[in-house]
């Protein structure tokens, strides 16, 4: 069992200034997940009559992307290619001090404590992250369309993006280009995505800029911290798609 000191960002609401608050926590099992450790802390706070720490979570299986925690200065914590919910306490040592903060980005305003508003990602998706299909009853089987395996594999890799926002939190410019490029690439590589290809990239990049995300820094921190290992190649592909779409007018 471990004894830890947790330094957690507490913020009552979006307009509150917020501050780091210290919480000692004892009896932490190394087999606990990071979120289970926070559950134990919250249970103690509730029993004391104090407000529990608000944090996002849902599937706890590394799929939904809601567990957006900045742990000891890294998105999702010290391990690579996992989300915060997949992080276990065996990654820490007895006596450790752990800093836990929300994502920091203008486009991800803090709602409360460790919860941020990521609906900016939703609006980017709505701007072009879709395809048009015939649902009139005369639909074509997708498997009937031949697709090169290399393109299919790259599209699938891009589609594994869970929209957690770690790329934004890790970038010193709070750029969302890895996220947007993944959503553009998953369609750009497939024939089904060609119908809206021009409008898609123009509209999604425009919405990204309107949301207040910064430009790419080319440092690659986004790929390093991405729990799904989304490649920077997608950003290069999106830039090519954007240039081509812009020239088409």
C-alpha cells in the first residue's frame, strides 16, 4: 500500500479563479487504476462532508476519451499510448506527490475542477466530419468497393482517434491539428469520403480556427502524448488536402 500527496486543481465554476489544493491519501493499492484512486479520495471527502473532486469519465476502457487529466505535467500521465483511465497506481511510488490538473487551452474552458468543455471538438466534427450515403433502400455494400490495403490501414489508424484532446493539452500553441487531421484523413483515404472532400477540409479547418486553437508547432508533442499514437503524417495529409481544396476555389 502507498501513501501519496495529491495536489489537485479545484475550481468551483468557469468564472472562479481556482487553485491547487493538497490532499493526503493513504492505503492506495498499486493495483488500483488512477480513476479508482480518485474514487477513493472522493469517498473520503464525501464522508467528511466536503465537495468531491469533479472529473470526467465514462467507459474506463480507453475508448471514449473523456478522462482528460494532466498528471505530473503530462497528458494522461507518465505512461505512453494509454488514457488516464488505463493508468494504474503501480506507475507511482510510495511517498510520491502527484499533480492533477485539467487540460489547459482557451478552446477547452474549465467547467469545474478537472472537467473542461470540449464541445469545440464536436463543432469541428459537425463542420465536415461525415460522409453522404444513400439510405433510400438502394444502398451499395461498402465491401463492394475495392480499396487498397495500405489506404484502408491508414484510414483505420486515423479513425482510432478518440477525441480526448491530449494533443491540444500537450501543444504549447494548443493546436488541434492532429485531431482535425485524423478526422479529415479517415475520409480522405477512402472513396466514400471523396464526395465532400473539398468542403470537408475547408470547413473543418475554418471551424478549428474559429474555436481558438493555435497553429501546429511541428514539435511532435501531440503524437508522443496521443493515447492512440495518431501519426503526424495525418497533419501533412490535411495540409495537402487543404491546399488542393483552396486551389479548386
